[in-house]
C-alpha cells in the first residue's frame, strides 16, 4: 500500500502554501466581513477569522489550494510545458480551469457560497484584486485569486447559515446541530 499523507500535514501544507503566496487568513477574513456585514449587526472580524479557519479544515479546499498554488509556482519557474505554460502565465481570458478547480471546492456550504463565489469572481475585492492585478514581475497568481475567492465564499456561506441557526434554534438545539455548518 502506498503511504498516505496525514490529514494534519495536508492542512498545514495548505496554510503554508497560502502564506508562501502572500495570502493571510486575515486578508481572507476581511473579504468575508465585507460580504456578510450588510446582513448582520453583530458581525466582528474575529468571527470572520474563525469562520475562515473552520472552512480550511475541509479537505476539498485544502486540495484545491495545493493544486492551484503548485501550478502557479511551476508556471513562475517556467517548469510547465508549452502551450500550458504560456496560457497560465498570461492568465488567458478563456482559460477556465482555475475557476473550475476553485468552484469544485465551494459546494460544501450551499448556494450562498456558490453565489458569493460568482460575485467575488466578478467584483474581485481586497486581496483577490491584488492577486488578479497583473504586474510585470514574473509572479503568477492565475489560480490563487480563484482559490482565495473559494475560501472566502465558503466562510461567508458558513457564517450565513450559522447566524440563521442562531436566530431559529435554542442553545440546546444549536449544540445538536454542531457540525451541520
Ligand atoms: Ca481563468
Ligand atoms: Ca484566475
């Protein structure tokens, strides 16, 4: 049997890859705050931070981070073969595999996460904008902007469901529903 990567190692590697690519949990939480603040009075950045941390526990997301970051890094180093190298480096308009990988990791938190991803893909706020802005320094973030949008979308969807649960369920029922969202 082939050796399996331990879940904790995978999670740690995914978070390290984000940091290596200049993406902090804080920067993602700021996007979540912007997305969810209009819907609730009591939202704090702290709550958004912990929501981002919680969705990073999801394997689908960890795997998407690892795949996306790796392809960006290989493209930066010129280690992919042509024509893929040029397509990823130039972030070609019709190249949609970056969005496809990201959206594949958005399905865990329901339609709110999916619509939020669609919105972020267009509006590109905060660090997503920074990643998407092309600077001629050889950096490639073709995959990372979509990955960050996916993380923020999941964290937003999770928050929205939890806030609604808080309104509708008693403390005891909430305890039973723990882990639902
Ligand atoms: Ca694309
Ligand atoms: Ca992209």
